[in-house]
C-alpha cells in the first residue's frame, strides 16, 4: 500500500489523495469540503459508478437492488450497518437496478439483491441473495 490513497468523494466525485496512515481519520474532500466517509452507503449511478470503481484505492462493495424487492428492503438496514463498520477500509454503494438498468445489465445482474465487491478496478467477488449484517461483514472480510 502506498503512503497516499486515492479516495473518491461520495458527494462531488472528486478524487482525493489521503495519507494511508490517516485513512481512519476520514478527512474532507479538497473540492467540496464535505466528509469523505459518512458511514452510509452512497448512491451509484451510470454517471459515477466507473469513477468509484476505477479511481479509488479502497475496495467498493455494491448492493444491486430494486425498490419493489422484498428481500432488498429487508437487507437494507444490515447493509447500512455494514457501511458504518467497514468504512473507511471499504466504501459501500447501492445501485437501484430499476432506475439504472444499464448498470445492472452491464454487470450481468440476474437476481437481486446481489452484492459485488470491486477492488483495483475489477470485480473480485459476488454473492446473490439477502444477507444479515454479520454475514455481510464476514463475507467481505473473507474476500479481502
């Protein structure tokens, strides 16, 4: 790990350089001055998805979901809890496959919810089906 990590701002999508030794302190975006880590999943769209996957040095866990999906709704609080526990080591994001159908198709999402873990610009693991908070944490830690 280099001494500086690239972290994409969850608000303005600017790429920030953060000293690796100070990652746990969070920090603010150099462009919009908001917090780089909020402990909440970020909304990913066709406009910002690739930037978060390819320009950030921290892994990105994505929940592909839809508002009409019962298991997705049941898993949402567990995913939010996972964001509080995994940040800043892992960024968590959500893709609404109803409004972002192209992203779902591009990533071959066949069932929801589906969790996909991206690291170094590529998908490294995938898990379909709803999971509880502890299971999400165990699964992510096992993949990294």
